[in-house]
C-alpha cells in the first residue's frame, strides 16, 4: 500500500470516529427528549418529524433520499430502544 492510500484510510477512520461520537451525542439528547415526553405524557414516536428529517437532510446534503433514509431508519430504531448502554 502506498503512503497516500494509508493517509486516505486514516482520514476515513477519523471521520468514522467523529460519526460515532456525534451519533452517541444524538442518542443522549434523544433520551432527554424521551424523558420530557414521558413527563408530559406525549407520544414518543413522531413519524412526521422523522420524514421531515429524512427529506431535509437529503435535500441539504445532496445525497440520494433512499440512502439518507436507510441511515436514519437505523438511527431512529436505536433511538426507540432502551438507553442503558448510553451512559
């Protein structure tokens, strides 16, 4: 492998690490929202909000909506699970 190739892989690794940090941060904020909604007796799931997020993120990023949707479906699914592992 060339030096350039290794540098490119290192860049990807750094981006992946940043993604994981941001996803974990997002999940912690979701936990706070979940607690707020429970306290106020509000439904946790909001399909309209989920669709809005997917649509706007696809538009702003220029990425295909199907791709953005597949990423967010996983994030939304994890957001709805128990939050014990996020401590």
